[in-house]
């Protein structure tokens, strides 16, 4: 039986809540028994330094009674990952994040720890990398990682920040659905598109959608399927 213990959220910020508070109950449950969380700050949203981004995470986690240390603070980051009680990878640019994980040879150690049951929280880019590839990221490829292959903790791809409202009927350009359909012209894995107040809770061989909004499931050659909140999705694992 799998030991996976993850929460993969669309975003760390959701109106009208403060940072991470829209998924507070699930975060508390995820990190039960954990004193300190290892934060992976490499996605660097809006050009924040690693110290500045870690300070944001630390302030948010203080509300849960948890300490945070940034992975960049360790002289030996691989050992830090192996010793982590829990991990959190924040959002930003997925290409920047994955490129740095490859550069520091952290992808395999992170994968091993997560598969062994180390609690893992991802938001946005941090959720993207839990899938098979980052091919369904919404980010611009501002750097070029050695590969798009990611952690492959789950046998599918994620698309965070999926629009909550129907598209403007006057809009004649491409849509997020169009982009995901294009992805499936060249890739076979399912894609789960999660909205801002949604997350996937994965425990062992079980996966369900939590939050207040439905998600969308995309498969090659099938019409998109709406996933209701609290839906059981273990069959996709």
C-alpha cells in the first residue's frame, strides 16, 4: 500500500482568506505531529528572494503553530530533504522551480521522501511538480529545465488556477480548455484542472477533491468531466 500523504492546492491565496487559511483544516490534519516544515522557495513569485519568500511561508505557518525553514538555508539540501518532517513547495514559476530542483539534484530525494510518507503540501507550481510533467503549467517558460518530467507522485498532470467562471462569450481567442486539449494531442495522461478554492488530498491509494469548488477532469478523446467537491478519485491513481 502506498504511503503517500499530500495536499495539492491550486493556490496559497483565495479571497477572502489570508494566506493558506482557505485550506487551514486540511493543512493542520496533513502536518499532524510535525513541528517544522521544510519550505522549497525556488519558484520565486514576483522575483522575491528565497529569504523573503520563506518569511512569507513562515508567517503563514506560524498560525498553525508550525516552524518553517527554507531549503536554501542548508549547506546540504539533499540531506535536509531526507531529514524533513514535512515539506511545502510554494507557487511562482514552475519552470524556474523545476530547473532549480534539477540543478541541485533534488528531484529524486524529494520523490523518495514523499513516496515514503513525508507529508507534502504543494500550491500552484508546487502542485504542478507533483504530477508526471509540468506540461500543463500556466507559466511562461522563462528558463529551460533539463526535462519537463517532474516528481510523478501521481500518474496524471495538474492544471491549477482553472477559471471559475464561464468564458466571456465575446472572447474569440483560445481558452484553458483549448490548451489542455492541445496537450492531449501529444500526451495520454489525464489532467485534473483545479480551481482556486480546491485541492487534491492524497492519502496512500486514496485521492479526493476537497474545497468548495468543482474541478474538471480531461482525458484524451473524451469530453471534459466535472468533478464534484468531495468526489472520490482513487480510480485515477
